[in-house]
């Protein structure tokens, strides 16, 4: 009498089919997890950049008098990677770039994953009205935030918030920048 060893072809095909179905079921979950991780990473880096810019503005290394820009944050993208630069002086200055000579960049970081970064500003006027505007970082169109020597956003009475998103609506993070 011969004792069978190993697997039959049917058992092997059933096992491969079950494993393939499990992989197909978990792939969207993994993709969503990656998107959430990329938006969270971008949010963390942007908050850090704003904190560094605020600290640099309070140090005021160039001795800028109020209401001038003591430091600034510049957000640029090439479509896949977002670059954050913290500079002395105004972030809209031509010297606020890593390729500038002389460069005023004091700190830089990046985050990737094809996320969309949108900065919203709300300006409170002396009459009590609020004007809001949003600007998304786009290729060739940086978003800049300038801070005075007290670490407050310019123009005076402006509050900034941001939204970072990628993919589905559940992959969005946004907070106020203080």
C-alpha cells in the first residue's frame, strides 16, 4: 500500500486562490494607510517649519525693525516633492532659495507623496471684517508666510491655517499655524 505524500494539484490551486484573494482584499487598505502616513508626515514637517521660522523671527538675526519681515517660510513643489525653506528676511525674496547667492535659507526640509498643500490666510481688519484667501503650492508658484520680529504673521492681524491632502477625503489634515 502506497501512502500519499505532498499536496494534490487541486489543494495547491485552492491555497493559491485563497492567498490571492487575501492580498487583493488588503491592497486598498495598505494604499489608504500609505496616503494617511504621507499627509501626516507633511503636516508634522510643516508645523516644524513654522516653529523654526517663528523662533528665527524672534531671534531677529538681521535686526529688522517692526513691521518688516524678520523671517519667512517658503513652500514650493515640483509636483511630487514639497520643499519647505525657512529664511531670514522675507520668504518672497529672491535670496530665499537654496540656489541663490547669497542664500538666506537657514533651515530646509521636504516631504513627498504627491500631497497638496494649501495655506489659508484670514486678515482681520480694524473694522472687524475678516477676509480669507487660500493658495495651494503649485509648480512655479510658491506659498510664502512672513513673520515680524515678534514672531507674528505679516501683514498684521493675519492668521494662517493649512490643509494637506492626498487622495480620498479621509486623507486630509489641517491645523492653524500659531
